[in-house]
C-alpha cells in the first residue's frame, strides 16, 4: 500500500500538482492503494476524471451543527465560456426517479452549455439559479436570455436535514471558484458529504481509463460518481457485502433497495452525441457489477460530454466544424473503458469516505477497509505485490 501511495505522490509532483490538494484522511485509501484493480485497461496518471485535459472539478462541503451534511460538486468541461463554446453531450437514465434538470434540451440538441452541478434533491432549484446567474455574468453573454443549466442530485436526507435547504447560491459559486484540474477530492466531500451506499458511507469517487492507440492516438475516458445507492456490495465479483452483513448491522444504516447514483463521464475522443449516449448507457454495466439493485425509487443518470470539439453558440457561416468522428465499430473499446472506470469510481467513493454522524443522530460508518482487504484475500481476488 505504501508503495502505491508513494508512486501517486511522485506522479503528482512530476505533473506539477500540489500534494496538499488531495483530501488527507490518514486511514482512507483508494481501491488501487490496497491492490484492488478493476478490469484490464490502463488508468490515466491521476486515475480521475481530470485526466481528460481541461476538465476541472470543484467542491463546496457543508458541515454545520449536528444536522447539515450536504454540499455541491461542479464539473466544468473547459475553462472558457461554456455557453458560447458548448460541448457535445448526452444523458442516459437507467431509472428516472430523480430530478435531473436540463435533460430535455441536452436530449434535443446534443450539447451542454453550462457547468454540471451535483447536489441534494431539494437543492436542484438553487443550483440551477446559481448556474444561470454564473452564465449570464460571463463576458460575451450580455444578450443571453435562455440558459439550460444541468443539475443532478441524490437524496442525502438520512444524514442531512434536507428540508432545511441549506445549500445557497453562494455555495455553488464557491464550488465554481474551487474548480481545478489535477487531483480530485473524494469521499465525504461536496455533493457526497451526506450520501450513503451499500449501508456504509458513500460519496464522490472518480477513475479513468486510456484507450489503446486508435489511428496513432490514445484517448481518455474519465468518470466521477456521486454514490447514494445500495443493496449488497460486490468488489471484483467478491461478495463483500454478504461477508460484512454483521458490520452493516452495526453501521447505523441498513442497506436498502432505494437510492440513486449520478455518473458524470468526460472524454477527449471525438464522438457524436449519438455515440456519447451509447457510451453513457454502458456506465450502468459498471454500476451493476457493484451489485446495485435499480429499484422503483432509484434515480440513476449518466451525463457524458466530449472535449474533442466545441459547438459555437453562433457562427457566421451557419455551420459547425467537426473533426473526424470515431466510428461505431471502434466504440467497443470506449464501452469497456467506461464500464471499468465507473465500477472503480464507485469503489473509490466508498474507500475514501469517512464515518459521518448527522441529522437525528444518525451515523453512517465508513466501509472497514481492513476487513474488505481480508475478504478480498480470502477469495484470492487482490493483487498482493504491494511491497
């Protein structure tokens, strides 16, 4: 484990990222830090959605008093004026018991024109208003009169006094100001502050994959999740949840069928909005491998965008220049990448999360990493060369 963490730190230094930018929880690690490797594809240098060049992530975490455990996470496709330089995008939902704002216009036009915000169920409206104001105030948008803000949510009402509606526009702006490329804080931060998964503490997790060369070029697929769903956890096929049943009963929150997961996918591959939607569908294969039950009350959405080209809001020629697009036959490589990255991002959201006490005295314990490691070893399903 120490060797894995040391390699990560060295990579961050080489790439010029500050080591302090990672959430420093002494006993919480990522899946690969303890030898859990998902799939066969190569990860990006940070194993994060920000391995896609130009993508940035920001959090605003709200922990006040005994009952507020919530926040906001934002994902920006690029650092410019996203309204004027939209990105190709798509959204796919597996079960739509949720409040995803902005879906219909993305479905109709195949692009995104604002940052993406994640929060709790009752704060979607606040985040929409903040993203609209953010867009209207950007230079070049002085005549804009319509903004399609994209906001996703999961319900953190077990640990958070969600009816208090404490997320403010200022919190969204704080997350936007905090947005940065480089390492991404995971676990009990931002929109993952109050979430639960598999009877344990859920949260924010991220992962990435690099494709083999395609016509001499490799592409990156990055995933970020807000995990808040359940049933019986499986890791690389191992029935960890079944083995931890006794621990779950002690965790203060029993796993149930309901819950939601927001999945945000970024890629630098030149894909059409149609193939982006096909890519989004495959994220739920990765989610399914973690043993989720998509119940009647689950809200499971995947939002995907490409940074390979931009779609100008207005053009003099009334045309849009698009690079050569990846063909259908090549999409299988990208499907595998998003399946693996989604699965690993969910594991990271659990392993990086910390035990949290909140609303009504409810407590949600972090998944016991030492016990998970022992179970994985019992099933001979872990890389043991960690010296």
